[in-house]
C-alpha cells in the first residue's frame, strides 16, 4: 500500500491505521498456522488461499 495521501504527501498514520484494520484476528492466524503444521507432519504443503468462516458472526477471512 502506498503511504502517500491524495495530495501526494507521506501519511504514515493513515497507512498504519488501514494496515492494522486489515489485519485478521490472532485466532485466524493461529488456525492457519496450525493447519500448515499438521500438513507438514506428513510432508504436505498448504498452498493457495485458505478461507475461514467465523461460525458466530459469519465473517469470512481470506
């Protein structure tokens, strides 16, 4: 993502805020890492996009 605003000045605060908002929850990151670790046990590799849906909220994480 570009760190410049619409006037082409650097705007690190806005850049950092948008980046933090786009970050998935820690539980999603842990789940994906666990899936990769389980696959690695039998010498498999997870590739491509893993999509998860939160059963409570219905939100999809890609």
